[in-house]
């Protein structure tokens, strides 16, 4: 009997081209989210914490901290391909919340949530597809071939 491999973390079997596509998607959206959203919010924490949305009713600073955690930690995990489905699920919730609460579910006009909606689609794809072969999920939780 081999090591226990959690199915949620194990990548789905894919072709090399699909896995390469998932690697590009993970790197592209993970690094962009981490750099342009997570780090930006962290660097501007004091100013943002006074005006950040509080959709969960836990207070503005904690809501901001949760968003930063998702946008830094989960985005980094996605870029690395580690616990990809779980990290992507957290970011799906984060982006859906941002799209609805901060942008009023608008895809056009001033203050629209088009970017949040694009991130939502990318992360939802990763929840469904997983990380692919070229990931730490494959190394740690994948089957040996």
C-alpha cells in the first residue's frame, strides 16, 4: 500500500499540452493577483482598512486581511501549483465577493468588476481542472507513472 494521496489535491490526468496550458494559466493569474492586488493591498493596509468593504460583517481591517491572505498566499500557492484546487476555491469566493459587493456585479461602466470577473473565471477553471502535471501537486500528490 502506497502513501495516502488526497484526491482533492491530486491533479487530474491530462495531456502534456493541457498541463502546459494550466501551468501558463496558474503562473499568469497567480503572479498577477499576488503582485498587483495582494501586495498592493498589503502595502496600503492602513489607508485601505478605513474604507475597505466589510461584506462578512467582521470589520473592515479583518475583511481586508482576509482579502490580502487570499490574494497573497493563495495566489502564491496557485503559481507554485501547490494545493491548487483549494487555493483557487478561496480565490473564487474572494473574487465573487469583490465582483458583487465592491463592483455591484457590473461588467461595464465606471467602477465595473470586469477584472474581478476575469480572475473569477480563471480561478474557477483551476478549481475544476486542477494544477496539471507541471506542478507541486503532481510531485506531492500525483500518481507515479
